[in-house]
C-alpha cells in the first residue's frame, strides 16, 4: 500500500500531460484562462530579466547608463575578464566551489544517519533531540558571529577554508536533519522489518536498504545545501580574512563597494552578477527535476 | 553483534500494521516484558555513531556560540576590550526602544502579510498548474528566483526602480507621467515585501504542487459527481489533504522570516555600504545595525539581546502555530 | 528509564567534552590587553615582518601608490610586508580579530570607522614615536598641519595619538566649470548669494541641486554644516552630548534647520531625489541633468567613468551663514596599529614611511586624492577644495565627530532624513530631535 502511495504521483504523471481525471478535463473558465495567461506572463518576464542581465554584462558603463534597454554591440568579454581578474573572481569561484561541494557532502553524510535514527526510534530522548535540532533553525548567524570567531581563533581555524567548512556544516545541521527526518519517516518500514527478519544488523539495514531508497531525499538535501552555501555571505565575510580565501559572495560585495568608491563599472558589475547566478542556473537546469521531486517527497509527510 | 535472534519472533510479526507510520517500539514492549525486537535494540546502540557527529558539530559550532551570545547580552561591550556587566538592562532598553518595536512589527508584517500572499498565490498557482500544458517549465522558472543571491536584487533594484529607471521608462509611453516614487523611504518596505513574494512563491508552489499531486484522482471524480464547485473542491478536498504539507511550509516560512536580512540591507543604502532607512528595518537588521553598522561605536550587548528577544518571540509564535495547525493526519 | 540513561551517558560525555573545549576557547577572550606604550622605532627592522590589512582593493589608484611605497620600504629597510588588499570591510573584520591574538600589525581606514573599533576601545598602540619620526629632516608631526591635530581627534584616553593620517577628504559643492564658468570665477560666498545662484539656475531650466536622498550621511551634511557655520566647529557634538536636550532650543539650531527647509521647499532639489537609489542622482549630475551636488572630494574619481565628455570638475565651499569663520570639513584616512600586534616597531615605521614626500605627492597627482601634507601638490580638480582647507582656521569631522553608540543611525539620521526629504518642517524636526535625544540619554546615559 505504501509503495503504491509513493508511486502514485509518478504513475499519474506517466499518464502523460492529460493525467487528470476525466471528470475535470474540459473544465474551462475565464478565471482559469486568466490564471494561465498570467503565469505565462510571469515566466516570460523572468526569462527576459535573466537574458537582459546577461546582455548588459557585455556592454560598458556608459552604454548601460545611457540606454538600459539596448542590446550589446558585440560579444565583448572584456567585462568578464576584468571582473575575473580585478575582482579576484577566479580565486573566489574556486574557493566557493570547493567550500560548497565539500561542506554540502559532509553535511548530508553527517545528518543522514542522525535523521534516520531520529525518524526510526521514538522515545523521549529522540523527541527531545529533534526539538533541539529544530531550535537551531531560528537562530540567525549574526547572533553567533563573534563568539564563533573567538572560539575558532583559539584553534587556529579562522581565515581558513577548513574552518569555514566546519561552520557551514554546523549551521546546516538543523535544516538538513529536519528535512531528512521528515523524509525518512515517509519511507516504508516493511522492507527494513523484512531485512531484520532475515537477520541483517541495524546498520546493515540502514546502509543497504534505507539509503538506496532514500537517494532522492538525500540528493535534494544535498542540492539545497549547495544552494545555501554558495550564497552564504555573512559568515564568510567575517571568518575569512585573506583575499585569496574569499568566496564568491564576499568577492562580489567588495567588488560592489569598490565600484562605488573608485568609479562605477556597471559592465563589470553585471559580469560579476552573471558569474554568481550562472552556476546556480546550471545546477538547476541539470539537477532541478531531482530537486523539486525530492523536495516534495520529503515534505509530503 | 546482534542478540542472536535469527528465527522470526512470532509476536513481532503480528504487530505489523501495514499502514502504520510510527515505529513499533512502544507496542513491542507492551507485549509482556520483551525488551523490543532485536533490530530495535541494535538500532538504539547506533545512537552515538549515528547521532553523535551531528550532535557534536551542531552543539559546538552553533549552540555554544549562541549561549555565548546570551552571556554577552548581559553585558555592555563594544566588540573588543572591557565588558561591563549590566544584567537585564539591555533587554529592558530594547523593549522600550520604539525602533525595535517597529522593526519587530515589520518582521511580523513579513511573516503574516507576505506569508499570506505567498500561500494564497502558491495555492492558486498550484491549482492552475495542475493540468496545464508545460507545467514543468513554468514550475522550474518560478522556482529559480529563490536561488539567486540577495545582492543581485539589491543592485538591480536601483536600475529598475530609479526615477529614470526601467519601470518608469516602460510606463512613460503608456502615458504615466507622474509615476509613484518607487524607492522613496516609505515605499521601500512594501517593495521589499513584493520582491519577497516574487522570489519565495515559486519555492512553496513547488512543494505544494507535490502535496496536491498526491491526492488520488477519484476524489475529484467524487466531487464532480457530487456537483461541487471549484471553491468547494478546494475547501473540502484539497486543503484537508494537504494540510500536513502546508503546516510544514508554514513553520519553515515563520522561521525563515525572522532571519530575513540581506534583501533589506541591499535594497536601501548603497547596495550594502550604507544603512537602510529605519522604516524598512526588520528584527535581523536591527540586530546587525547595533553591532556592525560602522557609523558609531558597536553595542554587542544590545545586539545580541535583541536577537535573543526576537528568537524568543518567534518561538512562541511557532509553538502557537503548530498548535493551531495540528489536525489528525488524514490517511488516504 | 535505565536504557535511556545508558544512552544518555555517552551523549553526556560528548556534550561535556564539547563544552569544555568551548569554555577554554571563550575563557581566553577576556584576557587583558597588554599595556600599550610608545616604543622606539628608530632601530633596524631588517628581517621583521608586517601583516597589513588595507582598506584599498587591488587596482584602486591609492592602492597603487601604497604598493609602490611598500616595495620601496622593503628594499630600504629589509623588512617584509604581507598585504591583504581587503577593501572597505577591513574594519569589520578587525572587530572579531581584536578579541584574539590574531591581529594584523597595521590597518588603515577612515577615522570614522577606526575610532569606534580600535581607537575608543583602547585597542590601538600610541603612535607618539611615529609623530616624532624624522623623514627627510622633518618630523611627521611638523608636516601634518597643526589644525588637524590640535583638537585632539586622534588622541586616545591616555592622551597619546593612536592614528596617523596620510590622506584627507573634504567636501564641497561641485559643478561643471565648463558649463558654469561664472561659478568658478565668482563662487557664492554667503547663503543669500547661494540662494540667488540657485534661483538663477532654476530659472535657466536646470535642476539646481542633485542629491542622493537615500544616503543619510550625505543628507545630514546640509544640516550639520549649516549649524557649524552658525556656531562654529564642535557645536553639533556639544548639542548631541547635552543630556537635557536644552541645546535644541537655541534659535541658531532652528535657523540651521530652516536653511535646509528652504532648499527643500524652494524646489531646488532635483525631482526624484527622495525616491532614487544611489548613485542614480550622482550619475544624473555627472551627465549634466543637475548643476550642483554637495559631495566629497572623491567626486572627480568616483564619477569620472560616467561623466559627460568635457566635464571640468570644480567646487566651492558651503557658503557662510553669519560671520563665524568657516571651518572646513576634513575627514582622515590613516594608519593605526593594534596594541596586540607583535610587530609594533616595523609597523609603525611603515606608517611613518607613507608620510614621505614622494608618496604624498603621488597620492595627490596620481591617485587624485588630498594628501595630508600641506606642501604636496594636488590635482587641479580638487585644487579649490585644498585651497579652502588651507585657508580655514578650524576643521571638523563628518557629523562633527559624533559617535555615541546608536545615536547617529537611530536618533539623528532618521529625523534628519525626514527633514531633508520634505516630510517634516524645521520646527517639527527640532522638537522631535530634542525629545528623542532626551530619551536616548535616558536609555544610554
């Protein structure tokens, strides 16, 4: 039964676009038509905005200010080169990539067993622990900034990518554990029970039965962490001090500030924005389906 | 090593409820003085290796600094140098500070007004998208703004909403000669609210869509047979069956709305270099300004006190929210 | 219960370990700063290292000058300098670092930003030796104009200076001399002449004044400078310090507010100034859509990349109101050395080094900013500003140096913005400020 519930949406979708009950097909109304129209308008504007932003990255400051609607005269990559070199975006991109992937992988690797345990064992302790983790969801980064810095400095982990990674993992625990606990709860128990009857250890059950089933949810959690760590600004700004360790958001902020003081370079700025947004776009286009599917399965129950 | 129970225990098999979602530990121990099935015993042994690392990292890197922050909130401190103990003075002062109250009010506005807008729009979009051609494309596009760094919006906001900016240049040919002052100090917060709605709606729509997708079609057929209108269908079928999902989303939104900071910060002030106008401050901005504004001596005690206070107030809200949204899970 | 307790034990052990680790970390945060004393910096520093966090980003004109200076310094003294070109957020990074022993040896920034972070908290070393150091036969203190240091802005609680400036910034009312040669030839000297100029510009069809109304710091300059013209340098600070708020009843204060009100009500400000995002208005001015802008001496550099072709930068000072001699606004950019730094001597030597004539000249001609040395040449665009500074009998800081915690952002700026953006009248502004100030000192006294 539970497998059916899990698979029901998928089968429905496989029925094709018209996967809706015959009772509802053919239901047309003005309101609905307007709704559909508006949605397509929103889509069109969003895509246009993205295209516009990318286009501006190919023009220079004066052209952008004089005529924001204009199209670039040529595919001049000068802005990108400048942002890449002057804005230290090359190093920053590499740092961001390294930090994001590493911390996201570790976050999920550490949170998954914890979430599994909390979802399967139900006693006062686990309920208390779940609440303990959820508590962290409400604490903003500003609160913990200074004490965190002092602590990390004692162990020489400030101004270090390793330190930043550890911090990211620590602050991502609440959300990831929360998400994965909900997700693991939605997985059927029967297979695990069956495996237990066959004599598998609890750990073996987790490793060989549950994890493969949970691939979708884990991938979702991973992608969500990638997104949030890629865009994280405040902690990186405070905990990193050397320019060669900057991550992308920090490099972007100093780039923007620099523009303000030493002559605006809107073209370079747009190029910088494109460089920040583009990886997200790529990841999203490539893995987006998994992301939305996994997100929904996890939130489902 | 397991407790050598290779043959199935008769008692255990009988306990299986195929539709049960809760683990059966409790029932097992109710059966006589059995200590629970072997897998449960083994599972419990996994407490430390499974939960341990997450627990330690979270506690050391998150909870301990937070406790440190609470300790700081009992002092008057400029970020470095001597600390002066003032007890609950900071809290009293913040409670009396009209700016904190207005900032917290703004946070509540974000929570309720923007939240309501998001969820109404999300439900509406879900319904429209349910059997629309190309719904995957639409869903992906509306989800995307959620992934973009807030700084991008801040920079673009000026471009788009300046008096000579793009919105006004679009409105000019339509005959609008005196467009509203989009970026006037009083209007910035509404603009931020609209931006938040635009970026977050896609995220929640995606989640709700799946919740709605799981509703088996025969319910709709029953509705059609019973002659229910679309609104009645929404009220009696869709809402109850997606209540769980909605509840989770509501809690998530509540918690994240307290932390909204970057978008407010970059919208006002020169894209992060200046301080935004006080009409647009939220609780998180208030905390940040007290500590890091750069315009005057920092007051870390007051900053952490305000953060602790907003956290406490929001926790109360979350508890009330969960209580209000609690309903028996509808099995289907 | 027994089982739960058994499982609690390892968790408790972990928790205990975690707490122990972190308390040792926290415990060390409050060790006392070393007693800071002036050190003798004249000896050899060959082989020593300096860790310098700079406020400039790689590629900025000032950065190039400092980089040259550092290269020469390394060659001359044999010391090694490791620089982080961090940009303006270097002071933000400094704050958490000051709680630890991991501090840079040398940091620069504006006085406004360094004072709350390192100057007033007693975290900076006294730089008496730097001021006494001789470069090319002249001591540093002799090349820095007396009026900059005489009012003690750099003096810490121990009476010793903790910052040495190498560059200054000021403000002025800027215009395009190519379009308005009459303003260059005969700039308005009094407030009435100024209004007459504005009226003429308005009649000519050009928006007289551009202002980025979302930058509270720029907005406040109008009121603060008016007040300082009426009552002299230091009067705004005295006004803000008054716990009884009685200073706000002074008719001169109301007059200053009324001057601002005249500008707003007179329609002299470019339309849309109160609903735009920085730097839109500045860009409009640079393009010729508005005639004047009250802005800093950094304006030529900042707007250079989008100014209209043929733009000739020139400025005049904020007009006099009444007969008090006009003080010039001078904000400082300079070096400070954290007290916890282990490399005091080489760091202080580097700080002194930048006061050398060669680099001050380079700051003036190459970076086009105002060097602190009076004898250094400056770019023609800012020549008028420099002349005004040289002639002024006294100087004042932005917001007259008011840095009480939270006062500027929470008490002053919001109400001043309401005045400048046309939402309140002058008398309402004065009344609100008095009330808010009394409340502020009650809460923060």
